[in-house]
C-alpha cells in the first residue's frame, strides 16, 4: 500500500495504521463519537460485503472447491467483477452515490 492509502477492515486489524477498523469495546463503554465512528465503518463495510456476496452467490465457481489453476480463477473473477459492474451500470446503483465519480456517468445517476 502507498502511504496515502487506507482500507476498511474488521476489528482484528485495529492496530494497523492503514486500516480503518471499528474501535473495540462494548457499546455501553464507548463515547458517543466512538459509537458514531463504529457505525460509519459498519455502514461502508456492509456495502463492500454486499458487493462481494452478489458476485459470490451469483456464480457457482465461487461456491465449490476450486481444482483449477490460479490463472483461470483469476480470469474468471475478473470477468465476474466486470459483468457485475456492467449490471450496476445498466440497472443503476443499489445505494446513493456521493460525488462526481468519473467511472459512473452522471446521466445514469
């Protein structure tokens, strides 16, 4: 990762400087700002999980033990991700879009 890059992660990565993870602890022991931060992380992580689930459940190759080569599964994953991107492009996004993103035409938003 580059120094300016960050990723979303679960609580196991709370100590990593480049991972945005929830603050550990029971909700009743956290301050209001920490609870709000945790909810924001959960909100965005759930969107990522939904995208992964959609690709995984939609293709049998991801639900069975893979016995082929790495190159083949890499190619199949790439194709499935691109097909999902096309599906989102034609159907519209599942969630609201924030910002003028160049990869999503504003005429479809």
